[in-house]
């Protein structure tokens, strides 16, 4: 589900709309123009404006027969309003079944790429209406009108909508946020959409010095992270470990501090700070910490039986 960079055909002067569209494009975003005037002449004018501005998507409007010829030959995607729209602010008339039938018929038309459903302007059960239209329709459905809270965004998402528009709530400073100022409103909407989409980032850097400072026991790897099926482990080595091998698991040893001697049956290898060595499965090896404590970052399958329980330091 996306937030649309939406601007309406009622508002800014034409030249400012062109500047805005250029800024949206420069930001790598998709531009949408939403038609809120419903008389035929205004809609044709809006469609012509959409072509001249070069928006990516034209939302709204009901005079499809008049708009399609204007958009013909352009790359503009068209998402008109299904159903019967009355007044401004608009009201969506008709029963759920009637709106669904109209939506399916409309979306089937050539040149119509999706729908803009004024769901919250319906007097029917809005949740049921949204779900019914999305279920009946393969083309993307964007929900419009009176979406002004995280709760409603969540309901819209669950309905199967491809996105939603938000206008008045943010412009009036009514979206729940720290301040009514527009930028704060938009940041809050982005944050809530990220939350609804489970896109909130849990990512933060981990510092190896701090992580190693947090424990002191040796030969006792602790899991610091996981990458798919591979565990990232931190361990402090001291002295000589035992000869062993792993049946199926490869191991990587990255030396953060100190020096590590990896003994193999045919030779020894010294791994210095900032270096790593990969020991393939079935190969016998015996790690030895040189010069006191050696801090090692291990990468190995998370399923690896903890060798720590088998480890019996011999010196
Ligand atoms: Ni091993």
C-alpha cells in the first residue's frame, strides 16, 4: 500500500502545479492528480491539465467517456471513481452491490487502469464495501476521502486496497500528530503507513568493541545476530581448544582482536586482526588463541550444535 503524492485540480495555479510535478519527479515519486470537480467540462479541463503537467496518474472523476479520449496516446494511468458521486465534498451513493457492479464494469474498460473509491463517503458499511470492491476487482483500488487516522489506514489496508489518498486531514492539521503543521502531519502519516505495512525498521548498527566488552567468559560463543540461517556469534578464545570437525557445517572465524592460530592436520594458519578464515565441514581443526585473549566473530549455521558444550580447553 502506498501513500500518493496527490494534488487536486482545485487549488494551486497551473504553473505551480507544473513545478510541483517536477519536484515530485525529481524526488523519484509518482505524481497523481485527483479530479474533484464532477461536471463534465471541469473534468475535461482537468484531464487536459493532467496531460500538460505530465502527471503519472489521474485519479477520480466520473465522466469517463469524456476523459478517455483526452488521455488516449499518453502514458497517464487513469483511476476514475466508481459509483454515483453527488456533491462536493462528495458522497458515494448506491448499495454495496450496485457500487461493486459499477466498479467491475468501469474497470473492464480499456484505458482504465484502476479505481478511486470514495469509500468513506458511502452511507453503506464502509469496511464491507471496500472489501467487496477489492475482491471483485483485479485492478488496483485506491481508497479516497475522509481517511484521517491510523485506524482507518489499517482498515483500508486490510480491505485489500492498493493505496489511499489523504488530503483534507493533513492540510487541516487533523491527522493525529505532534503538531498540525503540514510537514509534521505528513511525517506522522508516513510513520503510520510504515507501521501498518510492518516496514518499521528494526535496524541499528552493532559495535563489536562494545559487544565484546559486555562479556568475559571464554570458549562460550553468544549469538549476536542471524542472517537467514546463519548465526553471527561472538566468542573469546584463550589457550588451546580441542581437535574437532563438523559433519555438515562450515565455520567462519573473523578475528576482531588478538591473533588466532588455526591448526589443521597438514599445516598451521595464523589469522591476524581484521582477517578471517573459513573452515569447511569435515575438515579437522583446532583453534588456538595466541597472545592471551582473542576476540573472534564466528559465522556458522544457526543449527550447528553448540560446540561450546563439547569444548574442553586443554590449556
Ligand atoms: Ni569448529
